[in-house]
């Protein structure tokens, strides 16, 4: 190529330049079509390159932004629906899909038909009901030219579907009721559902979209405080009413508002009072060290703070555990191990609703070791699905239909949804939120955002809410004095999840008819067969429970609790029972409780073996009141709420508890028979109150006469427990009778309940004043004080005692120190008051294990059994027992009652004396020395 160009230039110059100046003779170059295109190189212009590069990048950014915006719009449009799409994809039947498709093309008639078919197959799907209501509203709008009134509903469908459904059920039910009643000034209500996933940024965007839609007049939502608080700022600033049915955050009331211009409300009540109910339960149950499992990832902690403040105010101890549901590497095993090492009594779980699954995992690891407490998030189907591990969990909620008796709402809800456990406090509060908005709309001829706010902000009151009366403070908080409700996860064989949320009182863990072991000796583990029995009973597997309890009795045949649970299991298996209860002081006096339960178990076994009462087997509910008045009252209140099931109650043991509870039984019209209380105060409690123990006057008379006239103890000192009503009554009657028989009471200061009790000084004071004997009248739970006094006495003064001292503990601990002690009694084996009872009781419980408490408790049970043979209700039973012609044979003789309810003691007054005996393993025993009236 180079040579050709050179030759051309030479020839051009030589031959043509003169004739043809500027002419060119160059070879013509042709591009080879198979080769790369030839281009002349150009100089680099960097500024142009930079500009063009930026233009390309800008175009790419614009395309990317446009793509993101389109994607974001598609994403958020998929989060909102009034029926154009399914948000709850887990319920997407062909009929529901067909309804959606027809609604999109505005074929409302076919949409309605398909939604109705979908609901027939899946009645508890609230999304479908909302879309059905919306289709009906659009159809009516087409026919009447009146546009529907629209509200927004924000729920966490993507993150907590069960919670979302519970809320949607309340809104759907309210929407249906409103529309069936003609709507709002002739306009039907339409609901636009939005899924915020309980996430702040999504909730904020949904709030903006609702605000920017002029057809949305108000919003129900959002669910969690993490979502509701950030969204509330937008609603407040843009003037759109938001009513949260579920967010308890105090931050909602801290949003800056102008006076009279509040747009944020809630139908959920403040959690402070509700939390107090939970901590009261802890205090009454004797749990002091409370472990805390928190969620640091949650943005709102007002409920946990209220709980921590409440346990501190009640003198309980907060124990922080290595337990944080917000950690990605949350380890439930570490949490339980930490709780064990720190010796907590219970664990409070406070997860954000989207991390509830982690708390349920902890429950699985816990395996029932610790009592679990939960915030209101736990009232959802997921908790019941894990019922095997959450059994016994106690949670505080704002509402339960059984507590507030909101029968209309619940009746309609059950009929509508056909799933009681899908109707929670969220459902009721969402129903109320929707109705509140509708009522506000109905009060104005011009429905708009400002008018709705004005009505709510100016003394709004609605008396008939599902959760009670609804009114608001100026900041939008719910005004309510309802203390909330405690629920407990309990086995329920009739429920599809096999577990249910039962109403829990402060004493629920003190009650059992087979679901839990109450009689637990300190330091001893229940035998595995008995534990298997209660687990099977709790699960409703009664045949398996029977087998386990039978095996447990082979291991310990003298356990009255196991005998009762065995009979209860047999009765439950037949599902045709009569039920009574017995109250005993298990926590404070296991020995006395065992004695009482022996009599109850023996009576139950006898009647059930004979075929029951009118063909129905008898079941026994055991309750533990610890001999404490306040707990006895709580138990009485609990039984009063179950008076359709509990036909009568036996107990309490001591008079302090019996007198405290008797007024509740009287008011509730439940027959109450005390087998061991002697207090005169019971006589005036009412006509539903009876006792198989004799009147204190009778037994005080027998003992005082013996002391003064037979034993020639003319001068007697008295030592009493000033906190024991029955022994105070005994002291007063004994004092009077001693003086009547010519004796003298030596006055000394001696109180077994006094913190500086000094037995040596008391004996010396009594001797110095010339006492020949001393009466010991201790509280049953402070017998050891009386035994200390006996040890200090060293036989110097003759010893007399109240019936409290007739117990195996006196012999086992007192031995030679109480040799010669004389006590009154209503029963003793040697008296042979009922040989048949004696024989059976010795066979069941052993020769030296039966006391007067066993006998009088047996009498109380047999009295009720005899009365129920001609009675069907507690009222009928009361009339039967009050009849002077009523009588029955008991372990202590014939049983009849005066009109006061006192035992007619014609023939049973015994005196026993502690004497050495070769038949007792302790070397001493109570021996019959006097038998009056036989």
C-alpha cells in the first residue's frame, strides 16, 4: 500500500500537475466485507467522554428509579385490597378467587354469590366476609347512586396471620351488622384492608396512602405499637382519625396535639390495671422471684415497664434472665438454665407478636418446670397449637366474654365464625373500634374526617360496646375501670386443638380434680405413675389416667389425693357426674390436709362403688387455701362462678378461713359444710352454712368438767393463739365453764402467735401464781409452739388441750413431753361409734393414721351424698339438710342439724389422753378416757 501511494504521488507531480493543478490520482480502497470495519483514529476529547458517560449514568439511574418506583407501587398496591385481590393467601379457595375476579370486573352479583359459597365452606374467614360486605355495598351503590362510606383497616397479615384474622373478624362482624341495619345515613360501609406486617416503614407508607385517599374517612389499626406509633404521627398531622384496637403503647398519648384536635384513639384499655391482676395472682400464689424474658428489638416496652413496676410495688423480686427474644441467636436452653440457677418461681414472657414463636420455643424447652406468664400477645391460636408445652401458662388480657358477659356480641360472633378460639380480646376491641367510627358517622349529616373527629373529641360515649362502656380522655385513651381478665391455657378434649383459654382466678393453681398434683411433700418428687396420671387426665385421656393412678396406688396405697383422682377419672370417662369440692390447707399443713382428704376419698369410693348418686358418679375438686382467710375467700368466689357445677363445698379447716368464706357461700347459695371449724361465728353466717364438727360450747364443757371435777385441777392458766378464731372461741367457752364448775382461771400472758414467745417464762409465771394446770389452744399451723411449752413444763403442770392438738404431729414431736395431755374429740377408734367405718378406714389408711378430722370429713361428704339423693340443685340440697327430719349415719354417729346449721350433738363427746403404748411406733398415743352420752 505504501509503495502504491508513493508511485501515485510521483506520477501526479511529473505528468499532471501542470495541466491539472490540485488533481489527485490515488488508488481506490475497497473494504473487505469479511474484515473488521476500518475507521480513522480520532483524538481523545475527555470532557466529551465525561459528559456522555454522565448522561448514560443518569439515564440508567432514571430507569432504575422508575423501575424501583414501579416495583414499590406494585408491592404496596399488593398490600391493599377492598376485594380486588386476596391478601390472606392461606385461605384462597376457588370460590373466593372467583369472587375476587368478578369483583374486579364489577360483576357484583356473581361476586356476592361466590363469596357466599366460600364462606359456607370456610365460615371463619373474615377477609372473605369483608369482601362480601364490600360487594354488597357496591351493588347497592350502583342501584341507589349513593357511594359507600369507606374506612381503612391495617393488620399484620404477612407477619402474624392469626392476629390479623382476629382483628378482621371484629371489623367484619361490625361491618355486617352496620350494613344489615341500613348503613350510615343510607350509605353502606366499605372496608379497605391493608397489610402492614407490623413494620414501621410499611405502616407509615400505608398511612400516607390512606391519608391521600379522600374516600377513606377513618382507619382501624394498626396492631403492634411498633407500627401504630409511627403511623399515628402521619394520621395526626394530616387529620385522619385512627382508632387502634390493640396498641397499648403510652407513646400514642404522647404525640403532640392541639387542644380539641386529637385524631388518635384506642379501644384497648390501659395495661396498668390488667398487669396488676397478674401480679396479684403471683402474690396470692406465693411466687416471689419472677424472671423476665424481654424483647429488646421491640420499639415499645410500656407493658413490660408496667409489669416491673407492679411486681416491685407488691414486694416481689424481679430477676433479669439471659433471655432476649430480639437476639438473632436467641437460645431458649440458656434462658431456662439461667432461670434454674437463679432459682426463679415464674418467668414472664414479653415478646413482640412477630417473635412469639421464640417464646413458644422456650415453653417447649421449659417442659412445665417453671410457671410461665405472658403478655396479651399470647392469646392466639399459635399458643393453643403448642398447648402441650404452654399448658398452665397464665396471661392477662383486656377482655373475655365469660368475664364481662357481653352475650349479644359473643352470641353473634360464635354463630358467625363457628370458632370460639378465634374470638379474642383483639376481635372485641376491633369490633368496638369499627362501631365507634360508625356511630360518630351516624351523628353527622355530612360524613367527613373533620366531623368524625369533632364528635369523638366532644364527650363521645357508647354504653353497649362488646368490651363494655366506651368513652375517651382528651388524648384518646380509653376510660375504663375494668381490671382485665386472667386466662390460663388448659386441656380441653372437646376443642379441636385439645387446649383452650380458660378463665383463671388468682387461685386457679390451687384447684385440681386430677389435672395437677397439689399434695407435694417438701423435698419429695411425686411418683412417676401419679405424674403420668395427672398428665393423662389433663389431656382428657381418662382411660390412661385410670391405669396410671391404679399403678400409683400400688406404690402408695394410703395417698388420699390419688384415690380421689382415680375416682374422678372413672367418673369423667362416663361423662355423667355430680361435682362437689373440698378446701384443705395443703400449703400450710400437709398432715391435716391428708386427714381431711382421707374421709372425703373414703366416702367418694363407697358411693361410686355402689353406682353413684342416682346413677351419676361423684367427682371431687380439691382446693388449697393454706388456712388463710383471703385465699379461702378467693376460692369461694371461684366456686360461686361455677355454682352450676359445684353443688356443695366441704371446708375450710380453721375457723379463720371458714368464717371469711362463709358469707360468700351464703350469698352465692352454695351449701358449705365445715368438718373441723368450731367457731361460734359460723352459727350466724346463714342458712347455707353447716358443720359436722360439734359446737365449741359442747366440747369445752366436757373438757372443763373433767379438769375441775375429775382431775381436780382447780386453778388453770390458759395459753391461746390470738390469731385463731376457733381457739379464741374455745378459750372463752372453757373459761366460762371452768368457773361454772367451781374452778379458777389464772391470768397470765401467753400468746402462741407472739413473735417473742417465751415458753420457760410462761411456765414459771403460771406456777408463781398457783396454777395447777394449763390449757394449750394453738393454731393448727403453730402446734410446735405448744409443744415447746410442753417441753418447758417438764410435767410440772397438768396439760389440757383444744382439739387442734389431736393430730399425729403432737405424738410424733411431743412424745414424753406431752404424756398425760387430755384433749376433747368427736371420734376415736376405741369408741366404736361406727364399726363399719372404722374397719374400712383402717384398711385404707392404716391403724394409726385416722383421726377425728378423717371422721368428720367423711361425715360431711356422706351428708352431702345423702342430701343429693333427693336434691338436684344447691337450693334443693339446702332445704333437705335444714329439714329437722333429715338424718344420716356417719362415722361419728347420727348426723342432724339445728336451724343454725350447727351439729345436733346428742351423743358424741370424747376425752382422750396421751399415754405410753406399745402399739405405737412413737411410744405414745391418744387413748380413750371418757365417753359421754353413749
